[in-house]
C-alpha cells in the first residue's frame, strides 16, 4: 500500500496538484542530498513552490539555503521555479 501512496504523491507533484507539504519534502530531499548529491538550486526551487502553496516552513529554509548560495544560483533557482510553474 505504501508504494501506491508514493506513486500517487509522485503523480501529484508532477501534475502540479500537490500541496505545499509535498513540495517542501522535495526541497528537503534536494537540500539534504537524500539518494544523491545535494542540489541547492533544485532545493531552493522546490522551497519556492512550497512557499507559494502556503508552506511556511519552506520560507525559512529557503532563506537559510540562500545564505549558502551565490546570487547566480539563486537566480537559477527562481528561474527554474517560474518555468516549472508555467508548465504546471
């Protein structure tokens, strides 16, 4: 059953129908490098999307993450979030 729930969550994220919590978890996965090398640009992107969906914790973590990023990385993350939102 857990696998079915995971597939449903994945579908919601890809379709843009997930809640802020799911996007927040995507940001955490990328920030922590769970299963891969940490990717701060991707993490920032997902925290942006989570914040837009009302997830307040994403705002604080996005701010913290920004302190570790260059301005070019932040701009890339913001661009990626806008691009993702325009498609979903």
